[in-house]
C-alpha cells in the first residue's frame, strides 16, 4: 500500500485478558484490570485514509491529503505517542476507533490552514493531533449516548468493551488533547480549542433535547449542527492562522471557512443517512431514523406534510414505534416533498459561503485545494 494512502500505528502495550488484539475477554476484564501478563506485544493498526473513497477516482480530498502527507505522518506519530498508557485497555480501545478508518478531515484542515498561512514551524502538528483526539473522544461518547452498534462499518467500541470503558477512554483522549494544546505554549490556541470542546458538549445536549421532537425548528436544528459539528471545523481552521501569527482578518476568514464547511458537511451527512448512495460510501442507511434524530430532511418533511404524515412522524420518532416498511415510507415521504434535494441545496449554499471566505488569501495551490475540498462534500455523492 502506498505510504500516502495509509498510516501505521505501532503501540507497545501489555497484554491483559484479550482473546485477540481487538476484543477483550469478558471473563477476565473486570476485577483483574491490572493483573497483566509479563509479556509485551506490538499492536499494529492500519489507518486507511482512503477508506471511503478508494473506489473513486482521485478526489479533491485525495489531492489535499497528498499535499500535506509528510505532516500527516508526523501527526500520526504524535497520536501514537499520546495513545500510550500502562493501562492496556486504553490503547486497545483507542486504537480500535482510531484505526477504524475515517477521513481525518479535521486535522487535515489544521495542517492545510497552517500551510496556507505560510507557517513553517512544527506546533501545528501537535494541534492537529489534538483536534483528532477531540473528535475521536466525541465519537466514543456519541456511540454510548446513541447506543450505536456500528462505527465506520465495524463494531463500535461500546459493543466490544461496554459503555463504561468507552466513556472513560473518551475522557482519556480529551485529556491528551488538552496536553497537546498546552504544549503549543499559546493561551490563545488553548482558548480556541477548549472553547470549541465546551461548545461541542453543549451541542450534544441540544441534540439530546431535540431527539424525538418532530416539531423541532430548522433554526434549532442548525444550532445543534453549528455546536456539535461545525464548531470543531471552525476551530481546526482558525488555529492554522493563529499558530502562523497571521492578522485577525485571516483568522476570521479561516474560521468562517471551517464553520460553513462543517455545516455543509453535516447537512450532506444527514442526506446520506436516507440515500442509496450511503451503501457505496460505507454508511448504514436509516441510523438517524432508528435513533429518532431530527435532521433537516425530516424536519422539512414534517412541516410540509399532511396530518396523516405528521402522525406518522410522531409515531416513529417521538413514540419510537417503528415497524417493517417504516424507513421506506419515511424516505418516500421526504422524496415526495423534495426535502432531500432541498437539504442538498442548503449544503451548496454553505459551501459557497465557505469558498467566499477564502477570497482574502492569494491564489495558490493550497487555496485551490481547500476550495476543492469544500465542493467535494456535496458533489461526491449527490
């Protein structure tokens, strides 16, 4: 496999009570956590950066990844170093989710933003790793809150190790993220990323309050998206300008780019949850429906629907009474009212805002690569 398409994590850990490198032994995991064997092993985790696009021609995301590939390799080394712990469960569980694929978009944006601003130092590497740890920690917590069985096409960590271990390892990754923030030696950088972490947590609570409420407004939905998803995109981009000590106008531009890109990203993710294209992108169709999440395609369908259709949404999402054929009926209702197409158009609007934000930077290969990535999320699957 070419070096540019994968990263290799190699972590030296002690064996606890594992049946294999991924799944803990239920028999011995509890009560004997520190009774380790006197044997060491190397666990190799292959992270395929092209997992969701290896069936496609070269994309804008591929091109941007290649442009910062050397930095990505160094970021991976930092991730490896900070995953280490004498408590073997921590690198085992963390390695499971970090090694499970994913686009690595957020740290990629930090690296690209720093390079766009002409930064030639090394602090952006630790910051990018911090961003990835924040994101991974939220995924671990998300899967517990949502009772998810799958993550990135494989068993979610909480189904293998349980909710308690997933939450605690998520907390560990948050702690590691803050250690990396501090190492940059900038209170401003620490403020940006710590504030983003707090907003993400608020977004999680907001989503919890809207779940199962068919009368959620589009404005309330966007509040959740900005907090839960887009704020980390915005912070990941802004810190690229801050670490390069660029003027405020460039900081604001990159924050606007990241924020609007994050909103477009989530809008498209919500569309894909009800789209046949999900199969080709490694997503499971209907997860949001089964969890009662109020996403924009559903919200628009509810408000545009007839009395009978609104009763259907209340039964399936508020009362969580779902039966055979209900998912297909939900998709048909959204198509009948054009809500999937309209959500895509809103995503295109936010993509345009993201592109416009980069106008303050001179033309160049890095700016063009970031512009291409903004378009990629809408055009890749629709």
